[in-house]
C-alpha cells in the first residue's frame, strides 16, 4: 500500500487495530505538528520501498482514545504491528536507517518460527 498522506477521517477502534492481519504501520501525529510535517519526506521515501505494508495515519491529541491506548507521548510516533501485535516503535525518527531497522524487525516478526 502506498503511504497515506492524509489523516484518517474516522479513527479505527483499538479492537479494529488489534484485529488487523499482517504487517501494519500506524503513524500518530497531527497535521499542524512541525515534527510530523518535517518527517513526511522520510516516511514517503522509506514506505515506497515496502508497497505490501499497510500504513494508517491517525491524528492524535487530547481525548483521542486510540493514541492513549498506545501511550503516545510525542509526535510523530510510528507503531509497527504484525497481526495486531506491536513489534516495534519509533518516536520522531529522523533517519532512514532507524526506520528500515524497525521494518526489518517487523518482517522478522512475520516469519514463522521453526
């Protein structure tokens, strides 16, 4: 999936997020956040290399239950999930290497053990 450039119109519930199958990256932030806006070119460049990856962009803020359920404190925060389970997290990533390392950790979580 191509990177989402707009925040979701309706936030999914935590139960909906936990029920997602496969790899997913959830991006928490706000459209007015300078850190979030500055990180968008990095996110776009890295996510372009992972077209199979689901990307969900969630606007966060006070009284936003999804962000609170993930204990989001700073924006942007990326939650890397596999089959509804958090496998990695990045807070304010600023370099592609860190982002790719988290994606590789996520990929390892998708591999069957054995």
